[in-house]
């Protein structure tokens, strides 16, 4: 089976969407499913205003059709609602081909944080975009319930996994910083709500791993916080394992892959009781709690200091990429007719 995954989010971006899709493709290959990508690579692009790391594709319908014809997919999945996603959706609807979509990013809240665009307008557009597909895949039950209440249909759960071999408590060491170490990993951008973490009165040291448009401003505003920039692979895994608490201040993420990476590393997670943290941390672990959720984020962060690190690891073991990839493949639908795109 050949699946075409259409995504406007792609390398060199470092974010949850890119990580999820890359890991998904590698896991699908082990299951005998070939995933090919239609991405901004090979097209002219422009930087997104206020967020230049995101490139907007400049492509015509004919250009995209030719690419699809060359790939000849048996299944089509549209992962993002950007320019490429819009073009492929139009092609599929015009040809009567089945396709699925996934809801990765809260674009209404993302846009509202930057521009005076009412969220109701954005949700109306997204509803029309996704409801045209055979299924819309969401990462958590709570997100599915929320979007269903907003009028989205054909919602299916597509969970996530974590590399429990890379992210391992055995990598724990000394970061050379006063403990306890409170860690955040992710894009340093306005929608991540980092000041809710950085403003907390906490003992020890606050550490931020990642980069983004807000980094320079936040570094200047919080001189006592250690901003380490982007870290990958084992270097990142060692930081996770060596931290004492992972603090996740976002209120708008649809899941939070970094939560799973922290838990797999034996690092308890403090977060607000919102979509993502509620689904991952809410249920008790086999050996006790794996994190703390509270509207008082400081209280949650301090409570995590008393949580056994083994409990955090145990919770992460419930999430694996094989189950995630099987879910994804099961929700794909064959396109009708040959892919003769003109």
C-alpha cells in the first residue's frame, strides 16, 4: 500500500508535526506500508509573516497534480491546512477521490495570538476543510469531543508514540545547575505560553530547550533562565533524564509529544488541565501518578518533586509508534479510479 501524506510543515522546521510524520513514515515502512510525502520541497516558498521559520508554498494546481501523478498513491492523507493541503483537497474533491485529514494545530488560537481574526471565522473555515474528508484524525479523546461540539464530523482517534529506547531514565546525570531543574522543551513562540512557566517563583533552575521567534525577547526578559537552544538525539535525551520536573505551560497544543519524551525519561510533568496533558497525565499510572495538573502551575511543578520517576516512565510505556502507525493505516481509504491528473 502506498500512502501520500501532504504536509506544509516540513524540514528544517523542528516541531511536533514534522517529528510525528517522520516517525510515522519510518514505522509504516516496517509494517509494509510505503509513505511518500508532498511537501514544500521543490516548490518556491515565502516566509510566513511574523513566523519566518514556516515557509508558505507557491504552487499551482497543475504543478501539484503533476507531482501526485508521479507518485501514483493508493491512499491520500492531508496532514495540514496550508497551501499544499488546500490544493490537494481541491484536486481530490474535483476528482471524487477519498482522502483523510488530521488536526495537528489549533490555528484559530495561533492566528488570534498574532492577528485580530475572530476564532469563530477560523473554526468555520477549518470545519469546511476537514468535514469534506472521509475521516479527520485527532490525537486525543478530549480534542475529539471538543471539535465534535464545534461541528466537526467523521472524527477518529490517532494516538502517538514515543521512542522509549532513546528517552531513557538511565541517561540521568548532572547538568551542572542548581537543583531542582525545571525544564521546558519546544518552540519558543508566543502560542507556547512560556511566560506562565518563566514567571513562576521556583527553587533551583529553569531551563528552556528549543528555538523560535520569541527566544531573543525572552532571554532578555529572563536573564536567570538557561536557554540552551535546539538539542537533538541523545543530547536532548540526557537533558530530559537529568531534569527534575518538566513544565508544560501551553494551553493550546493538541497533544504534546514532549510530554511523552519527558515521561519516558523518568521526568514527571506539570501542566495545566487542558487537552493533551489531561489525556496523557490524567489517568493514574500503574505505580502512582506520573505528573500533576493544576490551574496553579507553580503548585503542580512543586508537587512533581514528590512523584516517583518510575511512575513517569511507566506511563510512557503505554504509548508506542507501532500502535499509532496501525491506527493511521486502518483509517486510510482507497482513492477511486486511476490517478490521471491533468
